[in-house]
C-alpha cells in the first residue's frame, strides 16, 4: 500500500478517530497536538441517529460511550426572579447519546495510544508538499517528512492556514461568541436570557455557558485574562445571578472563549494535505460537529484503504461521499436561538419550546440530516465484508 505514514494535527475527536481507523489498515500514524495534554471536561457533545450509532458500533466503542454518557437533561429557562418560563427538553439539546468532549477524547486516545505516536505540546510551523511527501517543520520537534498530512485541528485550523491560505478566506463569523467558564457555581440546569445575551448553569461540576451577540472582536485566542475581561464587559448590567458570575470571573480556574463561526471550503484536500472535521466543515454549536468528525474519519480512512493508499483517488472519494452529508454544517447558527436579539424574539423562542409537536418536527429534521449518507462497508477497516448501510425513514422504501 502507498502513502503509509500519516501526520494528523489535532488530538480532540476527529484526529484520534481517524488514527484508530488508519492504524487498523496498516498506516503508521503520528498525532501532534498543540496543548500539553488531553483537554479534560469541556462542553457536552452528542450523537444522534442510526448513522452515528453504526460508526460507533464499528469502532467498538458504543457501549463505552453510553457508559460515560451524561444523559441529556431538561434545561429550565427562567426570568430574572428565577421563575420558570419554559423548558428546553434534553432530547432536543443532547441527541441520543450525550458525553463530555473530554471523556470522549480520553476514550479515543486510550484506544489508539498503543498503536499511534502522540506528540503533545508541539505544533506545525510549515508544510512543503512535494511529489514524494510532505516536509513538515515543528515549533519544538525536529523536521520530518510524511506521506500525508491531515488537518483535524478545529475551526481555526493551523493546517488549513498553512496549506490552503488565511483563515479569513474559509471561516465566516456568525455574529455571536460563546464561552465556557469553570466558576464553581451550579444551579441545576437553568438558563437566563436578556436580548442578545444568554447564560446557562448546570450541575456543580459543569462550566457556566455563555452566548452573546457581538461585532467581531480583535482578540488573542490564547489570552485567557483578556477573555475574562471581554466576558465581564459583555455581561455587565445583566440581571438574575449574572453579577455573581461576573464577580467570579477573575478567579475562574478554566475559561474558553471563541466566536460562533462556520467553515466554508470548496475542497477538502490540496495535494497531500486533507482536512477533517471542523477544519473542513465546522459550524460552532451547530449540534452535528462531533458526529460529522467521527463519520468523516471513518469515510476518509475507508477511502484510503479502498484506494490502496492512492491519495488522489481517496481524497476525491472522501469528498464525493461526504460533502452532501456535511452540508448540514452550513445550516444557520445557534446564536440567534440561544441568545435572541430582542425580548419579543426571546418570548417567541420560549413559546415554540412549549409546543411539543413543533419540537418533534424539528427533531425529525435533525434526525434526517444525521442519517443522510450511505456508508460503505470498507472491509479493510472492519475486518468483515460488511455491506453498505443506508438509513431507512418511516414511509420510505
């Protein structure tokens, strides 16, 4: 088989999921991650529908994902006095199976660390694509050459920037920011809105979750102290328990702030470099990112195996098989739903949540998006002659 050495940038979800499949089909895989270690905790992510379940089953991790699931919990929307206004059902926000991102990353790392090389605390500084491979330089490590390079490093992908061009050409800001902050405050899954701003609290060990409308901010993505100031400014003067939360921000043990943005790419590959997950088709808080990452990893690895490592054929097959499925990432933004711009829109959102038939209709649409792909069997990955699988819908044959 050709092209057997693969460098993957990113050790969150998409990268280790791809590493799992590639190592099974005979590739030598190295995963490089900028962070010094796996990132624990984080927000909950979810899987929904039969397609996600089938891929998790083929990976052999469905039972463990279910064992670690958080269990989608209803979220009560309250007014400034804490009175109940509406309920956002757990099945609406949590899919079929919900799990903390950090728990899923740890599970995938555990399944791959024995067969793959992991390099933490380093980052790619240049990529030179040649006829025989990709010459890679790093911030800390010595230069190396790999047959293929995969950017599985998120919406702000370093690999995409180096191989495709500046982020401004591929990432569209959608008018909102979000933040997760470990403030040591729990309140049993409640959510509060004022126009253009939302804050939600979960259990005692859950981070506070913020979403707010904003013009594009000129900020350093790695400046946590700067993020605390941005968040404090954005939530100044808000009611309910927000003054207490803002007062705790300076001592926050862990805080992450980023834009709600969408990735728009014409192609997933350039030469010997290919994008996977949010780097190729991300939509922040869109509800499909983790499922797209895991299914995309399966399809990309399967196409490489089926093509005998011929990257041109494999990358073309990956894009042809996956682009239609990934179109769900281009559907709208969670910002206006979570943080409506006016009191009138907040009331309209809350009224919608009270009508179960509307919620069921919305869930039916998301289920269709989540299963809108025909999966190949890829015997080289699964070790069997598994037949192609396509979802079935009620009333369709």
